[in-house]
């Protein structure tokens, strides 16, 4: 039996897909309507987390935030207090790495497995069983939850040991979310400068601006340890200065531009000016005492 | 005859490619070695910009910055003072939009055409004749310079009237350059969190984090006028808060994150919290009194 | 009897000063040495928070963070569970406003008073009984704790009802702490520009740069509702642009400058450019839907 | 005879005060009304800058920006081309240090003295002859212009050799202008948190928040080389985190806070966490390879 606690906008379609694919579920949620919907798909309703835990070999949690997850998993009357040794908790909520680490440690103490598997993509993907999962788990635990994950999504990444899923999601969502403000500034400036939107996008789609430095350029430059300049940090800084002048003249607030320009200024002050602009990651790692990222060959 | 002034790291291979493809060039540069290299390809050397201008129907400039371009094009003894009415200046340098506008106006007064065609991609692309050009020109002028551009590059975008090339390059380079700091922060955090670089990149390459919101998600969301939430600004802000907590705990300085988080906070304060996160561009345009970007249908 | 829980770097001298001024204390801390020090001043040692609470009319807490305060005040075996109705808890720790509000509500439910009175100034001031306190309390509760506060400090501000002390401290420390980075950027730039430190400070000490806009200029300008320009936001923005150019030329990273310049750009985009530069606060309040600050006359 | 070029909002009252105090002036401005006003005070009107230069031992310029100053001082038909060797130009405009340095060098070549003396304080101070001047000049040149400066203002700082006035003004205005946004964020947050404005200001006026770390605390801490902690950077960072949480919960955009918090995070990553919070200036100087500021004893 698979336990499933948390039937919100994401949890409900995920649990539903499991039911449809033949898994037997015992579910719980604060919202009776959501529970009834799952009951109509042959899931069994449990009165609380304790009851779910007592009946399940694997218990999935999909809850709104770190505090609720802590309460449901590790609180009195929660999962860990009621699950059998040898069972496994898979938390799919978006929580802090610290929360994941604490719960995994608490589970380990009780002989219970723990997997963090937060969800990428949108609710509409969850509806269609096309979610992406970033999974932190031992090899054995990953093998154990894989069929379940395949029942809910179409892309599954095993990111490393417990805690890696949550951490990878942070890095991933940082890029995806911050891109929105970056794009907002670029298009805001473009509009104010009177450029044609269609033509501008056509150009952006054809360059590394959108195709992604990280995917196309970096693996053969800084991530391979090559920071000889294709385009120097000094020249990149000069470009940002031109953009900054244009933006201020046009009264387009571009806070990301401003922050990025200071970062390039810092890199120049620290001797990276003549290196390739992908070496911005070396500049940051050098600054903060972090090991530089290099691909294994 | 085609004039070419400015034979630096970019100008030299561009001019060389024109010679190899059969164009007859008259060239000038402060560096005699560069001039000799072009002479060996049958280009004629001129003593100064005035002499180049006097002998050419189209004069190309590829110079280091706005001040030098102004001097060479509009200064005493410069191109405009010596070129024939009906000739055309194509500036391919990276300059401010203001510079382009002033020079285009000065050229117009003298009955001389003007095109701005700054270069995308790197010097190594220029070597191979694979540059990308963003061109601002009237239709007639664009037709006139197109053969030359095809002699130097492989991708040519006509961005709109004079001044559009320079402006598009600003927007394009803003995205490309700032992406480096964004990626630097993401990978710096990833390293500090102990994630495996190869596995992390595999995930990032498979999501919109790198594929680009702008290309994949936005045309059917905000740019089509649809800001109903797939993923809300409120949730995106919550994610940035989790990243911020993790980054500060790990002592990874992430200035772009910090600036982006304030932008999301601003958007929320202005009532965009429940909209799709692509509506960050609407929030910015609303803030600054800019027309919202919408694709023609 | 006065209870005192938390005898760290701040709590110890505060409690000691109370003892010396004749208050009878019952104290508790995790560090036995600290407790012994207080015992040598005639304080009584209690085994735990419960015992302190049971013996005291007023219980003071001075603890390291929100989580510990919650545990000691509202946890099982904590103060609220063991104090008499009619007693009063005064939390002097630096905690989040949310924590203060929750604890005050929990105390109210049990008929126990609550005061938040975080500490300004440094540990060395606490040693000398010269602390500053920002107090959130009803008039009656304030009267009740005032003698204690006068036993520990020399400057006591009654900021408003419960919760006001914590909130005022946030605002106060925001200014004090952020000033350090602002000063760091100013002096870093000054050094790089080769200015004489003594002479530069002499100038800064003689202008509103350091004397403080907020104290000298603002009460008669924006806070009095007068935003007619003495010095416009447009001119202030122009000055920041000059500073930015100088800083980037000199490779001095100035992230506060960069963020401030975008804020001025935003204010200009929203029509505040011709107003007095003190109207930056109106621009921010307008942006975020906050009531503009105006002094009562 | 004293030349005065530039009779705008600042120049007019400054020149008028000189006339009233008995100096004989020859003036020029693009605005005839301003010239007539000075003529009514017995100043002589000159047709252009050349005529002013030819008749004056000292020529004062008070012009709107770097470009105009360059034109009037060093352009063809400008001051340097027409002034006698041994005369002196005093530029009081707000310009870039680079402009000052170039003009001073050009003046030197022609045997003409040069002083930069930009103005602090507001137009209303200029009206009353209460301006503040930051002067860059040799000792001899300073002695020569001092009577003039005393005729126009009440506070005169000799900041060092030529160029020091302009540079000191940049540093000074950076602090004064950025303080506005800092104060805006503090009061915006205060308003949103529901604090009483009068009481909050009373507290802020009583602490180092407004009195100024730079004047009160720093000379005996970091500027004296003492970075042993009164209040550590780690604790200051913790405070900024509390403020950040409160601001984001309250939806108050605080970009300076965000940038400052990253700067503290950087300082912590580089090992300054346990130092006094005034050591933020050491952290920045260390980062950028700038000599640390220390007062002479």
C-alpha cells in the first residue's frame, strides 16, 4: 500500500495518476473534497497521518511548506512516530535543504528510509502525468520509489544522495525564476527603445542570449578549465555600461543589470578582466572560497 | 570600391573575407601591420579616413568605441567631410544608440546613407566568416549592404530602420552577458551545496532553466497576453526566498538573486502576485510606463 | 521577585546591574558559570524556566534567537505554562515581529502581560548600565517595567503597543547596519581616488552626508509634506551617474550605489524627477501602496 | 577683473554676491535676462567666453555639465585659447574627475592656473552667500581664489591638489543622495509596520542610525585600525536577515537592503564575520585591492 498525504493542486493529480495506473493508495488531506475525489478512484481514506503511516510501505508527502512537512513527518502523531521500520518516506514538497536533512536524519534513527523528490514543471504537467522529478536517494531507495515516480511523471533525475533533490531544485528554480526578471528587463528596454518585438525575439532566439551560455558555450570553456578569452570580462563590462547608459536615459529600471554590472566590476578588480566572460563563475568561486566547477573528462 | 576603416581583432578578418570573396577594398588603420596584411590580399592602402572616403561608394567602420567612431565619421578630415553624396557609411562598431542617431543625422544632412550593423558572436566566428549582424537600415540601404554582409557573416538580421541594429545589440548582449553572472551564482551555489556538477547540468539542460523561458514559455503566455497562472509570482517569490536562505546560510554572495527577489517583491506589492510568473515583464512595464510587449497574431 | 532567563554577553551585565541596584532576582541559564556570577551578586539560581516563572512577578528573557525564545516562553515546561495570571513577561531578545506577536497573543490568552523591549547599543554599554531600550507595551505594562529598564539602561523609548519595540529595532538597525556598507563604499572610493582621509572626513562631517538628511533636512521637507525641490531627484540621479562612472573606471564595486541608482531611475520613471530628493520616500510609498509618512503638526 | 561664465540657478546668486561685496566682474551667459541682472549690479557684459577670458585674471565657470565645461574652457574660441598666461580658471561646475584632470592639464600647458571648486549645499544657500566649497588647488592657487570663495560661501574646504574638489564632491554626494533611498526604505518599512512616525524618528535621532557611524563610531574603531568586535558582522548580517524577512512579508521593496545583505554575506565568506561591523570597509578594500583607510595618529 502507498500512503499519500497532501492532495492540493499538485498532490491531487499526482495521486490520481497513481490510482489510475493501478497503485493501491491510502490518502489523507485537510480538504474532504480532495479526499473524496481520490476515493472515487478507489483510494482508501485515512483519518490522519498516523493511520496512513501505519498502513503503508511507502508514504508520499506533498505539502505546502517546510513547517507543515516537519509537523506531518516528525511531529507527535506524525509519520515517523507511526510507520514501521523498513518503510520509506518520500517527501515531494518544496522545502529547505535544512528541513530535508533534519527529517532524513530523524527517519534514519527510526530505521525508516527517506527520499526527497521535489517536482519540476507546472500543475498542468502533473495533470497529464508529465512531471519532472529531482530525486535525492540512495541507490536502493531510488530503485524502490522509481516505479511510483514513473507513475506520476515523465522525466526522472537521480541527483545524488538524500538531500540532493531539494538542493538541485533550488538551483534549477533559481535560474528559471530569475530568468523572468532578466527577460522582463530586456523586453522592457526593447519596448522603450522602440524595437519591433517580433524581430527582436527572432534575433534573441538565434544567439546564445536565449539558447543558453550554460548549455552551449560553457562546457567547452570554463567548465573544461579553459578561460582564455573568446570574449573578455572587460568587453562584457563595457557592453553592460552601454546598456546601463541607455537604460538610465530611457528611465527603464533594471536592477538585475545594476547588480550584474557590479559583479563584473568586482571580477575586474580581482584580476579576471582579461579572461573569458564564462570565467565569471571562477571569479565568484574565488571570491567566496568555493571550489571551481569543472567537468570530469 | 569598398572602404574599410578599422582593422583590429574583428575588422581584420572581416575585411580579409571581403577581399577573398572578390570585393575591391581601400583600407586604413593606425596599425601598419594590419594594413600590410590586407595589402597582401590586394586591398589598397589609404593614408587616412579622408582618402578612404573619397574613393569609396560604401565605407565600413569597425572601431573601438563611440568617441573614435564620432571622430572618424563626423570629425574634421573624417568620412562625412570627404565622401560623395550618394555614398553610404556602414558602422559596425559597438556604440551607444545616441552616437548612431547623431551620425545618421549628420550623414543625412550631407546626402550620405547610414547603416548601423553591429556584430554578434566572437572573433573566432569572424575569422571563419560566420559572424551574425544586427542591421538597422532603410529597405533600400539594406539591399545595398547585404552582399557585403553576406561576404563577412552567415546570419543577417534586418532589425528595422537606422538605429535598430545598435539597439538590438544592446538588448541581446544584455541577456548574453548577464546570463554569465546568473549562471555563476547558480553553479557557485551548486558547488557549495555539494551537488554533482554533471548531474546538476543534466537537470538544468532538461528544464526551462536553460532552455529559456523567453523562447519556450513566453510566446504562449505573457507575450500572447495570457497571464493566468501556470506558476504564480507569489510562488516564484517563495522559491527565491528559499534560495536566499540557503545562499546566506552557505555564504554564497548572489547579488542577482537579491535584486531579482526585490523585483518580485515589488511586483507583489503592485498586485501581480497571483499572475503567471511570465507577467514579471508586465509588472516592470506597468511600473515604468512602458507599453506591454505583445506579439502580433 | 524578578525572573531573568538568558545570561549571555548582554543578559549577564543587565541582570548584574539589576542585582546591584537592589532588585531581587531568580535566574536561569544553560551556562553554570554565568549563573554562579549572578549568585555571587545575591541572585537565586533556578533549575529551569518553569521554576523561574513560578517565583516571579516579572520574567525577563534575553535569548539568542526567535526559536529559543519561542521554546522558553511558549514551549512545554516554559514560562507561560508555569507563570501566575497577572504576571508579566518582558522579552528583550532580538526576534522577528511575528514571534513577538505570537508570544504576546499566547500570553494574553493566559492572562499574562507581555512587553517587547529589545536593546540598542553595544555590550559595552550594557556593562555600564547605559543601554537603550525600544519598548512595545501598553501604558500600564510600561509603567510596570520602567523601574527595571531604568536599572539596566540610560535611554528608554516607549515606541507604542506590544510589538512596537521589536519593529522599531528592525527599522533602527536597518539604518545603522546598512550605513556601514554605505560608508564602506564611500571610503573605498575615496581611497581609490587618492583623496586624503582626514580632509575627506572633515568635509563629510560638515555636510548633510553624515549629519543625516533624516534628522536635519527631512522634517521640514517631505515629512512636512513639502516636496518642492531644494535639490531635485533628477539632479541627484545625475550625481549618482557621475559617481557610477568614476567607480567603474576605478574598479570599486559599489552595490549599494547600483541599487540606489535604479531606485532613482524608478522614481524618475514614475514622475518624481522634478521633486525634492527627500521625496524618494514618497516614490517608494507610492510604488508599494504604503501611506506616505507625514509628521503631525 | 574677475570673469564669471554661467549665470544659472547657482551661478547668478554667486556672481551677484561677488558684485555686492565689491568685486569687479565681467560676465557672460546664454540667457540675456541673467546678464542684465548682473549688469544692474555693475558687472560688465562680455559678448562671449573669449572676451571674458581676455579681460580677467581669474575666470570662474559655473556650467551645467562636463560637455559644456569642456567646450567653454578648452574649445576653439574658449577660455584657454584667449586667456593670458598667468591667469587662472576656477571651475565650480559638477563634472567628472576625468574632465577636471584634462582641463587642468590643458591649462598647465598654456601656463594658466586651474582650480576645481564644486559647490555643496543648495541654491537657497547660494542666495544667502552660505555655500560650501570643496576646493582642489595648489597652495598658491588656493590662496589666490580664497577671497572670491569667501565672497560666495561660508564654508571652504581645501581638499588637496587640483582634482581633489571634484573627487571629494563625488564621495560626499554619494553619501548624501544614497541616504535618501536608505531613509526611504526605513520609513517605508516603518509605515507598513504600523509604527508611529514621531516616536520612530525620536528613537532614530537618538541612536547611531542617524547620528552617523562614520562620525561617531568609526574614528575609534576601523579607522583607528581596531576591528575587534563591539558588534560583529555576523550579528549585523543576522539583523539584516530579520529585516529582510519582515520586508518581504510586508511587501516593501528594499533594494538597498538586498544589496547590503549580499555585501555582508561576501564579507562573511571572506572571513570578516567575527570582526566589528565597521570592518565592512576593510572587507571592501580587501576585495578590490584598495589600501585600507586609516587615520594618521
